[in-house]
C-alpha cells in the first residue's frame, strides 16, 4: 500500500493533539489545523480546534503529525491527593464519538449542542440526577419536547434512539491516569450528576472497575454544584474508607467551573479539568 501524509492519523487515538497541514478547497492555499483529533474516517478527518471542529478531506492533507504535549498539571495535582475525586462526563468519558448526536441536531435544525441543552434543561433531568426520576422518563420527556416543537416523528425517533445508544466513550488519557493513581494506592472516587443507568453504562464501555467507586448524585439525593452534594459525597467517602477524611485531603477535578468552585467552597482542593495541549 502506498504511504500518504495522512496515514499517521490512522494510528492515533481520538483526543491526541495533532497538527494537520492541508489545502483549502476554495483556493488551494495551505493552512494548519491544530487541536484534538476527533475522528478519522475513510475520506475525512476531523480536528477540534479553538475555533471549533474542522473537517478535512484526506486527499487534501499535506502533512499530519502528533504534537508533543506539555506537562499535564492536572496529573501532578491528583498524584498529590490524599483522596482523588473525578467527575465522569467530559472527564472520564466523552459522547458523540460517531457523530450521531451532531447528525441529529443537523437533521432537526438545532444548533451545535442544542439537543444537549434541551435535554438537560428539562425538569425530568433535574429530578433524575437527584433520584426523583429515571433515565426512561427523561428520554420520554425529551421525545415529547421535540415533537411538541414540531419536528417530524421519524427524525425524532432516530434522534432519541441515537441518544439512548450513546453510552459514552472512555477518554483514554484520563482513564490511564486513573489506573496509575489506583496502582499507587490513592483512594479514588467518581462523583457524577448521574442517572440510574450509570453503573450499567460503565460496565458496557469498559469502565466497570469504577462502578464500585461511584458517587452518583442520583443515589446521594443532591447534585453538583449544590453544597449538600459535596457534604453528602464526603460523608460517603468516609464511610467507604472507614475513617475520617480531612476536607483538604480531597483533590477534585470537573470540567465545569461552577462545580469546581463549589467544591473549593466546601473545602476540597479543586482544579478545572483540561487535557494537556
């Protein structure tokens, strides 16, 4: 098989920081796309840059390579934890790896992440993450809302099916760090504004070993960033470890700034999650 400049991308996992030099379709000028590799398909590659996702025809690729990463400060932060606590969604797993949700939003005429904003804005979502409702009821409410807005039944059915089937994809850099922390004997927990499906989802995507370390607000009764969520989670950490835990022993990361700020107010040490660039 003849080697081409883009073939290096076939061997890089999603999330790898890359630079892809390619020709623009409008005028043939060469330009660079620098960012995280989202997906590699037969004819196209997608890179998430600071300006958004860039879709590039593989035939237009001139040079493609991984970019050396800087020291990951978050890793250093968590390695010094007495107890490490990580968020789940956006930290340990990501969604829409196959572009299904994006296709649904395009078919429904919604903006990027419009379906996410709609789903999590529903009263059923707020009830679900504190144990007063279920994933099934939330899904039914999402379908009803889309139909109420006048979207065709077939498009809504397809969109809801894609949503339900996407249980997430592990973010390999973070899950590798978690394995390292566990091997070093650092007590570790996962605190998520979750649903009744989370334990099963973890097993399905290969993260079943984290189910026993799960602090699910669906079970705790309070969701981040409410102060009670951190208090109840801390008490559960102490119960599981069988000892008192000073609040300053806990180091926490989450991809939402408000959740990290609330954790700091409680007394945990917090850092906003970001992969190394």
